[in-house]
C-alpha cells in the first residue's frame, strides 16, 4: 500500500513539472529574487533549516531532490527500495567528486560551500570524514566503503594523468552498474517500466560519454569502449563499437541513426547539443512513464529523474538571470 500511495502521489505531481514556457517566463522576471519568490509561491523551497542560509537558491533546490529521494526510500520497500537507493548513488558520487576536487585544490572546509552545498551522502554523519583529509590519498581512504575501492584502483592513474577523470568515470560506471543490478531483482510491471527508464539513461550516458571522449578529448577507440556501460534500451554492442570508433561528430551521429534518438540529434554541432538532444529524449521517456498507469515503482523513478532535469533547467534560468546575459538563447539550453 505504501508503494501504491507514493506512486499515485508521483503521478499527481506530473502537473508540477515545469514546462519550457514556464521556465522562459521565470527568466523574464526582473531579478533572481523575483524568480525565487515565484517558485516559493508554487511550492518550491519546501524544506527549510538554518544551515540553508548560506546556500544559493539552486543549491536549495538540489536539497529538495535529496528530500524527495529520502522520502521515497523510506516509503518504498523491497526491491523497489534497492533501486531507489542505487539511484541515490548518483547524488552521493556527485558529493564525493566535489569533495575530492576541493581536497585536491587545497580548498579549506570553511570555503567549500559553493562547491558542496546541495550535495549530500545518504548517511550524513560520514560526510565529516572528508573535512579531515590532508591530501587526495587520505580523502580516498575516508571515502565510504561502496566507493572506496574504485577510487583506490584509480589513484595511480590520477597521479600519472594529473586529472581526477579516472576516478570520476569509475564512480559513474560503478553506480550505473549498481542500478542495473538492483533493477534485476524487480518483477512484473516494476521491472518492465524501470528497465525502460534506466535503459534509456544508460544510452544517454554512452552517447554523451563517447562524444566527450572521442570528439573533445581524442581518447582511443579501446579506451572509449571500455568506459561505456554494457546495458541499454536501444543501443547494442554494435552501436557502442561504432560510437567508440567515431572519428568525428558526423560519424558519432551516424552511429545512432537507426535508433529513436536520431531525430533528437538532427543538426547537433557540439558535444553540448548532443547531450541536450539525448536528455530531451530521456525527458520524454520519463514523462510517458509518469503519465501512464501509476502503480509501479517506475513512476517514482521517473518522477525523481524529472525533478533532476527540472533543477538542471532552473539552474540555467538562474544563471542566465545572474549574469544578466540577454544574448543567451535560453530555450536552446533547456532540456
């Protein structure tokens, strides 16, 4: 019954997912403060405490996603809870990546709020360990157990390359694979609907990762293929190999021309446009799951992903207003 209640609630919230036109109207408001007040009138910034005073509006929005996850994990039981917990790993590794970046750059704990605010571990008591780390190796040893081994294995490559990338993508792959393993325990409608959402999410990761690795960074075919996850909704091994071997953006787009993603990538001229195109398809997929029959854990999964996308869009709105960047084509940046 608890799962049914939460799923029905998630479906009811579909009307609260802000459409593009509403986001553009927010961007037309005179100031950042006006945007915040308008969102408050629509039920945003629900969770308040004294610690939030130092956070930006965008960071406070990310904390709301954190609260939505915690509520869902509390109410949903069984295999569904395991899926939601695995999904929350994406939030945890965002926190870990930000913390590792601060430690590596020597940013003291008191100055980390702009980098960390709005990101949390599920077990908040474990966050304090990072504040005592004296260097990157020490921070790795203080990382929670589910993620520590991945960082330990990548530490020597970070030292050789002078970049946190091996750790960051290792964490990405670990969490994505953990989500897939958790979803395997689902049955019936739960498995079908969650599988469609996560499978599409994996395809988004593979296409955008291949684009960055091959087009932006010039990684080798083998290295790129090794960084792609072996699961997906519409992309098969042949697609992944073609993506990993793409010699430029045109070849990368050709690698997915026989998939439902192709219409969303027409005219893409940069890695950013490829990512936005893939995310727009994913948003459509999640909206379809949320709008359908609600009594499966897929509606909760869809709602959490849609809130992630919405906050990403609101981040663009706030940033455009903060910079007073009238020449920014905001519509093109929105997912």
